[in-house]
């Protein structure tokens, strides 16, 4: 279960990273060359990070817990030389995707003064900075703390990473739809004819 939980957390982060990469590719206008490069980069870094975290989990040493009714075993030896490089690879992914997003924002949206461009800079940059700071803090803690408390930020880091990545993608999607005149909210109104009534859905502006 320990191995599965660690692998599951990393897989969740990598899937959320894939959503960001797909969104950046969409912002580029679905450019084929960029899409191929992004996919190869994500696949290589993601596979390496997943493999490192898996090795880290496998090499963890456990002993039987003195409180088996609470937890059956306790980790007594872990090696951060595998977990830290995995976190660094995830951090590199975040930095690369942030740079590409800002470049596309300047090139395609910011100069036009569109609301989508402002969202890319304000919210996108804020999310990326938050994720980067959290990743750096997690790496620093694992490198400096000597007890198993060094991994205390792992679950929080991975969970918040997935939440912020998904929230950013949904926010950008909402702004894109709004810029095209679409909305997810509808007003149901009653239109009466001579002998019948029909319901129409009108987009709310």
C-alpha cells in the first residue's frame, strides 16, 4: 500500500501536468511541432520522476508497529536521493510550462489587451509561482530535515499541485469561452404561442 500510495500521488501530479501541457498546446493554436515537443518532454520527465519515486518507495525499510491496531508498520529508513530528483523533475516541468505560457501570452494575447491575456498573466503566473515555491520548499525540507518528517509536505504538495493545475485549466477555459461570447449559464424562459407553450434557452450575457 505504501508503494501504491506514493505511485498514485505522483501519477496524479503527472496527469495534472499533462492537462497543463495540453492547454499550452491549445493556446499555441494546436501547432504540431510544439505539441510533439511538449509530449516528448512530458513523457520523458514524467517517466523518470515516476520511476524515481517508485524506487524510493520500494527501498523504504519498515518495522512492525508497536500499535498494530492503528498502523501495521512504520517506515524507519528512507533515502531522499531518489525522491528529491523526482521532485526536481516535476519542478523543471512547471518552470518550462510557465515560460512557454508567458511567451504565448505575450505573443498572442497580451498585446491585444484581451481579458484572456490578463488572466494568463494574473492567475496563471500566480498559480505557477505558488506551485514552484511549494516544490522548492518540499525539496529544501527533504534535503535538510534528518527524520521521516522530511516527507511531511509530500501529500500536501501533490494534492495542492493537482488542485491548482486543474483550477487554472478550468479558469482559462472559462475565460476562453467568455471571450468567444459563450457562457455555461442559461436562462430558461417561457415562450407562449396561440395554443401551446415552449421553453427556450437563452445565453445570459
